[in-house]
C-alpha cells in the first residue's frame, strides 16, 4: 500500500507486512526505512505531514500501534487490545488517546509525553472527543468522566444514572451529550458546566441505540418496540408506541413523516408498518398503523405521490394512503412468494417470484374490484429457472434475467419483445448496451448487445479456455488459460495479448489505469497498454486476501 503526505516536499509512503519506507517525491531520496521483525502490519494511518500510526499484530503484546516520526523513526509503542483496526484509539495530529481496561492513555505524537488517565473502576466502553481539547468517557458504571486532554486531568464527574451507562453521543453543538443506561433513563448533559439538563424516563427509555435522521432529529430504539423522537438539542419530542418488537428499519417520507417497521422474527411477529408525524406530539399506537398484513413485511415502495405499496410474506400486496395510512387496495392473488416489486410507467406495478416457477406479474392498482377478484393484467413467463435480475429500461420496457436467457418485455403491449442467451458474466456500459460473456458450442464469445433494439453491435471470439472476463466502458479483459488479452468493444479486435499466470478461481477487476488480476498465489496489475505494472505474491488465507484489498 502507499499514501502521500502533503508537505512542501511531498513524501511517498510505501508499506508491506514487515516494514515501511518513506521517499521524497521531489528529490527521490530515501527519508526513512522502518522495520518491525516478527510482527505484521495490518493498517497504516497518516496523522500529519510528519508522522504515521502503524497497527501491528503478533508481538509479545499481541496488538500494538507504532507511532513513526518520518524524521526520527519509531518514537512510541502504544498497546491496544482490539484486532486490528484500532477502534479503541482516537487519533488526531495533536494526540493519540487509547482505552485499555479502566484506564485512558494519552500520548503526544511528536514527543515521549505519556499520561495515564485513571478514574473508571470498570473497563472503558467508549470515548468521545469534545471541543476545546476535552474528552468524555464512560464505562460499566453509573457515571461519565469529562477530561482535559492537555493535562490528562479530570474536569468533572457526571453523576446522574442509577445503573450502568450503556452508551452516549454528542449532539451537534458539541457542548451537549445524551447518555442512556440500565436504569432506563436518558440524560441530557451540559458539558460546559457538567450539569444534568434533563432526565427522561418512561416508555421507550430502555434505549438500545440512537440514530441520526436526515432531517437532524434523533430516533431512539428499544427492544420493547417503543421508540422516541428527540430534537437536535436532545429535547424529547414524542413517544412512538405501537410496535411490539424492536424496529429494524425506518425511512423519512414526504410531509415530515417517519415510516418504521419491525423485523417480524418474534413468535408473535409484529407485521406492521407505522407512519408517524415528526412535528406532532400526540402519539398512541401509531398515527397511521398499517396493520393488515398477516405475515412479515418485506418491502415498501412509493407508487406515486399519494400512495405507497407494501409486500409481505403472506403473499399479498397492499396499497396505502401516504397522507393518513388508510388502506386503499389489496392484491390477494399473488401466486407464490413476492421476491421483488417495481413501479412501472402509468402507475403500474410489477412483482415477481424468483424461484421456480419464475413469473413476473403486472398489476393495475387503479382497477376497481373486490380484493379476492383482483388479478394481474399480465403474467410474463419464459424463464425456466430462478430469476437473477429485473430492472426497468427506457420506453416502458422491462429486462429480466434468468439462468438461460435475458428477456425484454413491453409494459404497454404486455408482450415479449426480445430474447438473448443469458451469460456467465455481464456488465452494462454507459451507452446502455450490455457486454455479455456466453459459451457458444465449445468456445466462448463476448457480445455487445442493446436490449432496446435487440441488436448485437460487436462479437468477440475469445477462445475455448476462458477462465474469466470483465468489461470496462470501451474494452473487455479476458483470461483465456494463461493468456490475458484486452478486446476493443468497438472494433471487436484484440488490442493486446500477453502470457501470464492462471489459477483455479481467477478474478479480474477493472482499474482506472488498467486491470487487476487476482490469482490463487499472486496479484498482478496490467496497464491499458498491456504492460505489467505490479506483481505481488499473496497468501491464500482469506484474512490476508481481504487485507490486501
């Protein structure tokens, strides 16, 4: 890996498993060569123009972070106990703050100054950096501590909880914090004077987590299912009661409203979607409880400005008023599980069952009839196996992909427009065309196909030992046995071909300057001109491969 610092004479950093070098990009001179024998680097973080933090594994301490001054070499060794990302470390250009057990450790990056900040009796659970060089920490005990990071001394102890503090967050202005604990209380703190501003208890205060909504409000969730809305300054706005288990997801919808739903895994599954106003204070059982499904809610989509559609494991679709939650319609005749839903032109709905028999169903939500009589206006059949992909194209057409073919459908005429053999690999280009990799007889072919016109503008016969292929916007890279080639999608000709290596499960990934070839025992990077830029042997160990990425 490599990185650039932004000094006057920019420095290129390159590091591997057991060492790091720094080279001046202007002068080319070697600035630093640092090694750590017997340990393996898992991550390197640039602090400023003069120092980096290297997260190591495998030494006597298990895990540690090594602070490296680019002028002096290694200056500090910081033990930490969380493999290997250093989540227990807060790092800035001025200091490094680590939590280890009940202590906090503070280092200056460019000096040997080290302060141990002791005050917690239990293991520190979290630390938040506060303005004016302060930090707020909490542990498995009923208090929080505010620290001065310049001196390492306590500024104040925040006492107010009657049980263990579970977690805390800082609010927007940085001088207010919310904490919640086992005492089922949420406390708003002023960090300026270390005083309790408000202590809130009651329904929904057995908080599991706080979440920031896009409109700036806060949503707290609990295992009981009751949620709460909080303002930007931590003021309680509303209690959202109605769900019987912890909610799994939420979305803001037009009209200052919030939609929530549960996972539905409990024995008495909560199969409701509930819509709440975020500007009112009167809530009970949801402002609009959409409680008519008898199975787990799978998805919710906007049909138009006035209507939402929900799908469920009970194999029904239901229409609801987005304004007040009134039920507007029921689709009770879906044959099979509902694996996807897609609004189409003219307020139509397309649903599909992916598993055999794979079917796509076109519905007219405006049709006036009894729920039990409502039937799809069209059923699209043609896939023998499971559906892999469905998407909306231009001009009122739908593209579906199964294991053996692509099919293009017309929503207006409700007919099949085109078929194309399904690929073992495909990529859509920016032009709207698809590069399709498919087996033909005993060979392999790459085709550039336009699904709207059903025209193949180019074909490339790429050989009979194709291991893998990947498309870029103007070319396709192919590994045929141990031969790597680049094909021009415009001319259908080979731009270049080179002999390289092969493996059992190779993978190609396009890069801005070429392609990455991943094999069982190495990585190779090739330029768009066919030159090998880089090669690196790698372990087949999954963790090592993920680290390399």
